[in-house]
C-alpha cells in the first residue's frame, strides 16, 4: 500500500511575523498550513493576510499624518 508523502512548495513572499523573505513553505496537502523557516511561525494564508492588512492600516495612518503635516521652509 502506498503511503502519503508530504508535498510542500516554497513561496516567494515575506513572513508576516518576522518579515523574512522567501522562507515560507506551504503544505500542498493542507493548504491552510504555512511555516516560516526563519522564525518557525505556523500560520494560515488567511492569518498572513490579516497580519499584512494590519501593517497596511498602520502605515496608511503614518502616510496620512505625514501628508497632512505643514511643509517646512
């Protein structure tokens, strides 16, 4: 009887936790399972998107504040 093997694929994205590049592995047998080889964090693609959205919101606030500041002379 054949045994199931773990199939993985490396993704070219940043880890949403440590921001290391190209260190994410996605388990193709369980597409909800990602692991960062840099920080060992385990997360789902949905978790990664939520974390990325948090960063976008925070940086958007910084950009809005900077753009509203008076220009110095």
